[in-house]
C-alpha cells in the first residue's frame, strides 16, 4: 500500500545500490514495496553484463528464467501474500549443482553441452522458497582445485585484485557475491572449496556438517566428503540459506535430520513480524553477546600457525582471536597433531580414490562428450576421457587408481583411512575441552593467477581445510581483516550439527 | 620415481589415454605427490581402525524395484547419451 513514508525510504535504499543488499535487507525492501523483484533482478543482470567480462564468475547466465521468477514473486507481493525470506532475491549456483533444463558443466569440457534433466534437492528447495537464480558459476573442473584456474573454460578473477585468483573451487560463487553480482550463492566444499574462496574474496562461507545438506544433484567428487553450503555477505544470510537447504532427503541416504536448533527456525518462520511485512531484526543476539561469549571456550590449535605462513595473515587471524578474548571468551591452546599436513596427505589419498571411482561414469557412453574417432569400445573410453578431462582431473584419477591397485591398497588407502580415524580422535579430544575451534583459513592471501604451477604447491594451500572434511565437521570462513586490499579469513570449526553455535559465534564476531 | 611402465599401466586401468609427453609429466608429478604422502608412514596406526565415512551409518537399503519415473525424464536421461537408438543407449560391440 503506497504511503508517503515509502518514497523517502526508496531514495535511501537507492543510495545504497540494490546490488549491495543482504538477503535480509532485500526481503525487507520487497515486502515494503520499496522496489520490485523485477527491478532488483534487472539491476543484478545489468551489473553482471557490465562487470562479468572482467571477473568471469559466471559460466551461464539465465536472464529469462530469472526475470520470469521475479515477475511471479512480484505478483505474490502485489496480492499482499506472505513471501519467504529468499523469495524474489537473486542468487547464483555453482555449476556442479543441477538445475533442470539448464546447462551444467562442472567446469569440464566433457560436460560442455550437458543439460541437467532434473533439479538438485538444494535447487528445488531454493525454487520452492521463490529464489531468483541468475545463473551458474565457474569452478575448478569437477571442483578439483583451490583457485578456479582449473576450469576448462576460463579462470575467474578476484574482485579485489583482478590479477589474483578468487580461490577455489567455488571461486565463481565467491567472486559473484563479493562483486555484488548476486546477493548470495551456493558452493560445494570437499576440502576447502567454500571456505577458501570465501576467505580470498572477503565473504562468509559455511561448510555444513557432512549429512546436514542433501547432496542429491551435486556432481560427485568425493562422496564421503562433499557438502553443499552458502556463500554470503553476512553470517545472518548464511544462516537464512542454511536453514532453507538443510534437512533429510530420501534421495540422499547420508543426509540426516540435523539437530540444528529448531526453535530458531520456527521463531523466524512463524514470526508475526514477517506477517506484518516487517523483517524481524536479527539483533537478538547482540545485547546478550557479551554474556554469551563469556561462557565460550575457544580452542586455538598450535599446529595451525606454521612456518612459511604469511606474517600479515597470521597477525590478522591472531587479532581476530584477541577480539574474542577481549569480549570475555576463554582462549585455550589445543593440539590437533594430525590436523594439518597429515590430514592433507590422507586427503590426497582418500579423495583421489573416491574420484577414480566416481568419475568412472564419464566414459563417453552415458552422457557428455564422446570421442569422434574410436575403432572399438576401449578407444571410446580412452579417447573420450583423454579429450574431455583436464590435467588435474586425470592426475587425481590416476593417483586414486594407483593407490587402490593391487600391492598399494594397504600402504596407501587403508593407511590413510586409519589416519582419518586419528584426525577424528584429535577433534573429539579437543571438543571435550572447548566449544569451538578457531584457525586461519589459508596460510596466504589470494595468490596471483598462474603463480602456482606445480600441483603439490596448489594442494598445500588447503593445509588448514581438509581435516574438517575428513572428520565431517561444520566449518565457517568469515572475514577478519585485510592484507593490503586482499581479505583474510578466520575459520570457526564446530562439533557435528552445531551449525547454530558457529553461526551465533560468527554473528557476535561481526559486531565486535 | 614411478616408472614409465607403471604410469602406462595405471592409465590403462583408469581408461585414460595419454600422449608420450603426458606420460613423462605424470611420472614426475605423481612421484612428487606420492613422496609427500610418504609422511603418513610416520603416524602410528597399529591400533587404529580405518574410517571410510564421517558418519557411523550402516548400509541403507531399499527394495530393488523400478521406480515410476515420468516418461519425459526417462527420455531426457536417454537423450543425454551421445549415441542412442530406439530409446536405448548404443555402445560399440563388447564381444567380438
């Protein structure tokens, strides 16, 4: 209902560009009719048009579908119907997550023309909420990489410095959010692929507990580690998206009913304030922030501040930890003896083994590219995979095949599985003493495009990441400072299914 | 350093075609990664059970029954195959 006051607030919002809005603010603007979803969506599409030539975050943009969805939400709003938080808010989805009728390449030539025949569960959930999906974002081929340089199509650039990588493998999603080309995005994380790009691009990135979010429709890399999660501008937004995508799904037998605090979800959904078209303020933690944090025991693992780490990154991370201390949290030094280089070594056995099995399906027969020249069935396999799969993907398939082959299985695969147990034991021990764990995300800020030529040096940039995946824990990266113009990330690790706690801690940190 | 023959053997097992130059490259790269992984030998795992999955779940079974799927989905799935005939995926002959 147009009233005099609205015009004023419209002007105020226009000064803050529409593309800068968070989910919470965009929702508020939509229900208050300060702008329409069509206006919002158009301004994002225009921005992508203008900016993405330089940043290259998107592999596919779907303006027709996005505008149609926006129109649908505007119709609901004009009928004064109640709309969910994500309704009409533009977002982006990593291109290894299926969206029906839209190309899904996983950043690989072998799936260059593959059209997804159905929706991933997370996409279905976003659609049910009325989300406006703008397009599919770039990634390292099959999510294998830490910089998005391994995309078979083009590298994505870091919006803070175009000569640098956005991190990977969800680099397109993080860059799109950081450059205001989407309000939020979905990524996937097998060994840091949400948290590293979130850190390099200065956004929030949540890797949920293994099993918290359905993997149905996510193109599989390592099935015992993969998780889908949000990349957002604020912790509050990460919470909103996580609450929508989390939950048991019959189509993913490893998904569970998360023990995520249900009341928090219910109060928000049923809030009378929403019905009254006013977004409930998410500040209900802030006034109790100090009292909450005083009971918080934070563990800082000594192994996570290593030689060769960028001094300025270390300073920023330590400064972040000191902020918690200043607010009254108890900081305790802990030990995760297998959390860094042993975890990385185990990861680079276990992941390639799962990859070599999962990627056997790209055989030139079922879907994707098939080699034109092949005299028999064997050549169909050999040539299709040679032509269609990039060097890093083939390297990992080879490594996994080697580790699983006769004579090597025990020395590599079985041993790595046992080290995985030790990593879980480390965390269990630590979590008997502390509530959450804080670590750096990456030992260095975003590096230059082309800087890491040797595959092993690229692997080492995930040194603080992989233990969380091997143990199936939730981990969140949030911005904690800058080195020059390059953002630095702080990682919060929680106990399984305690996303609510790490989100609360993150919300408190943003206000410190 | 793993041998040229080993790389060729793994490539064949993995059904990946490699050029001569790539065989050399993979020899070098795989060796350096395997060297890094050697450090796992330093961990005492003599009394440790292996973990294959982060959650303690047993196999989740369902009846092996065909699911009713919409014809258009079935059509789309078949059409995703590079080579088809009369609603089937076509493969080069397996047996000579």
